[in-house]
C-alpha cells in the first residue's frame, strides 16, 4: 500500500501564492505519473497539473501561466507552485500518483488539502 500525504494548503489572498507538497510512502515500486487534481463545491474533480517520470508536464488551461509542477524522484515527492491565485482556484486539492507494480498498475490519492482564495 502507498500513502500520499499533502501539505501546504490554507487561506490565501487573491494575487497571492502558495506551494503544495505531496510525499509518497509505503510499498513503492515504480511511480509513473504524479499530479494534482482539485474539486470545488458542486463541481467535478479536475486535473490541475501532471508530471511524468521523465519530467514531462501538462497543465489545465486555467492555471497554465500561473502554476509550476515539479517532482523529486529520489524522495518520491511532487510539488505544485501556484501564483496569482484567484477566488476560482478555491477547492480541495488532491495529490495523485500512478504506479507500475508486480501486480499491475495502481493509482493512489491523497486525502486532500483545502485551498481558499479570499480577501
């Protein structure tokens, strides 16, 4: 089993910045992709940013110029730096990872961390 633990959420003023971090622990074999999703009240969960094992990244159009995702394969961590935050960025942010294991592909989710952008 793999555990993903997020940190870094909280209350931020519009225009501010924050950095979310996620650490994977447990029975880790081969982490393929890692990423961040978010879910706002009454909306579906959506991809914010993803990063592959070699380091290829992709972003939602809504955050493309404001977010940077990075990962440390040695530490099994992924981070998301978001700048120029807007009220519409308010959501619960979830860390996600895809793994290749001897028993087949597995995916894991963190418990979520609340990000609130408000003055």
